[in-house]
C-alpha cells in the first residue's frame, strides 16, 4: 500500500493505514531522532509517540501534501525538545551507528577499520557538541537529504534561520574535526 492510500484509510478509521505508514517511515524516523538525541531508546520512544500523534491528528493533515515531511517535522521537533531537556552530551556507547558509518566502505581492511572507528567517535562527539537545533538541521540536510526550504517548513523557521543554523553547525563541526583531518 502506498502512502496516499495509507493516509486515506487512516482518515476513514482503518488502523491498517497506520501500520503501512509505520513500515514506510519508522526506520528513517528513528535514525533521524537518534542522530538528534543520541539515545536509541529515547529515539524509539519519540517516534512511537509521533506515530500516535499522527494517528490522533490525521484529520488535520492535508492529504494533498506528502505525509513524510509532516511526520518528520513532528519527530525532529520532539527530538530537539528532548535533547534540550536532557542538556547533556550525546551517548557514545560502542555499537551505535553514526553518519560516518552509514557513508563508510563496507569492506575496509584492519588499519582502515581502526581509523574509521576513530573517525566515527570524533564525528559522534562533534555532533554532540552542537546545539539541538543545529544537530536537527544537520540531520535533516545530510541524513534525510532535505532541501533548505523543506527544513524551514519542517522546523517552522525562516529559510534564513535554517541557512544560519547549517552554516554555524558546519563551521563548528569543521573546527571540532580539524585536528582529526590534520592527523590524516
């Protein structure tokens, strides 16, 4: 079942529409929330709550528009709020994936694996040093591949605000990762 059909079924009270939307968006939504809050369990809770809210508010949804951006806006906004409430650094527990890991070569050699692990840790620490709104903007731009206009819509911000957040976040990441790049 495609997104539009799932939304229409949900609007007429068929809960099967929600399960189809969960299949379509759950994984990407959890990753997005995780990249903002840094806690996999919290990310899952945020996404679960967002799906419940989407179900409760589906009548408010304009079905002429795509569901994804509307839903992602809820997830990202909730993740930013949760990150602000926590006011602590992102978890760096072993075994969690990062943006760098998503982009890495699947079969690196042992030396490359050690270097990649160091890089993943540095990227994770650097992301954790960003303000939650900056982290959210980076996640939406580079993980979700959203345009600045889509991010502005999702964050209920002006395009200039999004550009500023992205610019400052990239500058901060560059400064934080410079020692690692100089060492390569």
